[in-house]
C-alpha cells in the first residue's frame, strides 16, 4: 500500500509538465497552420495535421486540468 504513494512534489511537477506539453502542442499546431511550408506535404494535408495537433493539445490540456483538480 505504501509503495503506491508518491511524494507531493512529484505530482506537482508532473502536472506542470503535462500543462507545458499541452501548450507546446497547441503552439506547434498554430505554427504549422501559419507556415504550411514547414511540412513537405500539400497545403491541405498540412492544414489537417495542424488542426489535429491543436485538438490533441487541447485533449492533453484537459487531462492536465483534470489531474490538477484531482490533486487539489
């Protein structure tokens, strides 16, 4: 039972890493959307990929938010 308990600081750092990762995905998706020539694919495919990256970043942000709320 005791081995499943983690130090409180570890949980806080994990939440910050999750939030940073979510923000990074959203910024990367916006960057790919603004500069579609970054990827060696057609503009349509780059736009779809940028939307998928942004949606994934929002999904990761939602997970970080839920982890923050359950930790509080």
